[in-house]
């Protein structure tokens, strides 16, 4: 009803066709407060009648960091530092000028970091020294300190929750229940995903995370 009222008002003003509407949702699944798919994958609907066709679905990798560059391009604002902007404009993807804008997505929450490609997800759990002290006092420490009852429900649905390294083939395991990180057959894939995570983390000036704060080459050779 609220969105409908906005759309009607835009039509009454005669500006609906030249208005971009972006609708995003909070996490509506049991995996909120985690880096599992239920905690990072949310609905995204974009309407822009002047440029975009209706009723089209796109399953490429995009992220909320792409919203700002998209709005800036729509508004034809070019004077901003693109080198310090993590996201990319969605317009080339939405208008079929390109097939994809991201090969990999990065996520973080609490003491976990994750990398996702279209097929693979790698989650790393690394407790810091301060968090280890907290865990010794409390007896248990989830992936983060916020919304712990919700994280307990995540634990119940993901049997590998406590594993330091988690590798999932999302093409056949959308529920992320089979951890392939300990399977020798997937050693190369695991090393590849670790290297991608290390390279991403090394773009931060002061954001240490376990051994990934070292050189990406060191991670790759392990």
C-alpha cells in the first residue's frame, strides 16, 4: 500500500517514468546475523520505466554497495572518487550492456569473513585475542555478540557453524550443510577462495583478521 501510494503520487506529478525506485528487504530468514546465504541474500527490486523493461529477473552477483554508484549515474553525477568506491553501477547490468559486474562478493560479521562467487562460498571464523578471553568467561561465543538467540537458530540449521574453514558448493548445496573444506578433492578450490579473501582484506589499511592479514601469496601457498 505504501509503495503503491508513492507510485500513484509520482504518476500524478508526471515524473513516474523518469524515477528510479529501489526496493530492498531486511533478512527474512533464520540465518540473519550470519554470513550464510540466509544472512546475506535479500530481495532487490528496481523500477525505472524510462530505461528498464518490466518483469525481468537477473541472477548475477550484486551488493548493497552498488546502490550509491547506480544513483550517482542515474543522476548524472560524475564528480566523485570512483577509486574509493567499492560498488559499481547496476545500470550496465540492468540494460544488458554487460553480463556481470562482480566476480566475487565480500561479507563480514563479527569474527567471520566470507567470499562468494556464483558457485562457491567460503566462510572463515577467526576469534581475536580479546574474543578468546570473552569466550573463556562465557563458555560459548557465537559468530558475533549481537542478537545471540537468533544466532543459536542459525547454529541449529548449519551443522558446520563452529568450523574455522567452511567451503560450500552453492550450485548443489544452497542450504550450506555440507562443508567441503576438509575434503582433499577440493583443496585447490579452498586455496583459491582463501586467496580471494586475503586479497580483499589486504585492501583495508587497518582491518586485521587472523592469518589473512598477511600477504595473499602466503595464503595461496599454504
